[in-house]
C-alpha cells in the first residue's frame, strides 16, 4: 500500500514538474518575442542564436555588478584605488570587477581540484585568497604610478595648449573645454582630471576646482598650476605669459631630474666597472711581467 502511494505521489510530482517547466518555457518564449521586437535583429532565429544569448547573459551580469558596485563598493577605499588606477567611471570599474571575479573563480576552481586530489590542504584557501588580494592591490598601485608618470610627462603640453588658447582670446573655461577631450589620448588621468576641473569651475568656483584638482592629483606641478591660475584671476596678471613661464620652469625641472637619474646610474655603474673591467685589465697588464720574473727566478734556482 505504501509503495503504491509513493509511486502515485512520484508520478504526480513528475507531472507537476513537467507542467511548471512547460509554463516557464512559454513565458520565456513570450519574453523572447517581446525583446526581439525591440531589438535590432532581423529574424528571431538570429536573436535566439548562441552568441546573442551569451551577449545578453554577459550584459545582464554586467548590469547586476554595476548596481552592486554603485550601491556597496563606490564609497570604499579599494574602489578609490581602482579609480586611481585608470577605471574612472562605473562602467569601466564594473568590467574590471567582472574580470577580477572571473579570475578569482578560476583560481578557486584550481584550488578545489588540487584539494580534492590531496595536493594542498583546505586551510590553504584563505592564504591563497589573501595572496590574490595583495597581488591585485600591488597591480593597481603600479598602474596608478604609471598614470601619475604619464600625467607629469604630458602636463607641460597641456600648459602649452592652454596658453595658446588663452592667447587667441578664449576664456579659462572655454579653453579647458576645448583641450580636455584631446588629453585622453596622452594620459587618461590628465584628461579626466582636467575635465573635472572644467566642470567644477562651471558649477562651483575656481578655488574649489583648484583644490579638487590637487586632491585628485597631488603633484608639485599641479600645485604650481593652481597658484598661477589663482594669482592671475585675483591680481589680474597675464595668464598667457604666466602659463608659458610655468611650462618652461617645469621643463627645466624635469631636465634636472633626468640629469640626476643619469648621474645616479653612473654612480651605480662604478662598482661593476671596477670589478669586471678594471681588475681584469690590471691582471692582464701585470700577469706577463709576473710570469717572466717567475720564469727567470726558476732558471736562476736551477743553475
């Protein structure tokens, strides 16, 4: 009796499961046809292809991570490090988090396989997770340093372009708006920071824009630029000549830094030159005479 009831319940469950799957399939087809109407595809077969499905799943996952990033991660210190590394808007940071998540899943799968075969213990999981996080942080810090180096290298060209625009009669705001789209080709950090600088001038004030620019990029060149712009706006000094003089001073400063680096390299090369070049030359000069004298000494002893 119990077996018959179990079989009946099992059959009833299978039938219910079949009807639920069929209902979900109809709903999915309905939504697919609706999305096909609003999509740019010509046929529904093209829309339902594997590549489009994969693209849809990827965009859906990216949207979920974007919302999670905007809600929970946008105010964290790690997100600030991600932004400084070159991922400025939420879409770029979302793609970065998606790549990091995929890499971490691959690492986790490899660890699970190795732990299953007994190659590594299970308590090594948090150790490898910590190593992954530290390596990711070091990678972001290095990218941030590269961004700062590009910023310093190309900041002089920004000053030249800005002084030229001001010389033609453009205002500070209009010159920044004209230059900032071009700066992304040289340095993404320079283009983004100057674009924020121009927007802050429009909607706030010049002093606040200068302070925010220095907070984003705390370099001595930016501080000198802020002082030049503030003095020109406050005391009515010629901004064109001031920016030209500042660009010339920064070029001279970079040239002096390059000379110091070359001098430091020469100082570091002194010890290898002495060890691997000077000593072999001395031995090569002294050794023939030393061998001759030893030969004469041996002949005298024999005689």
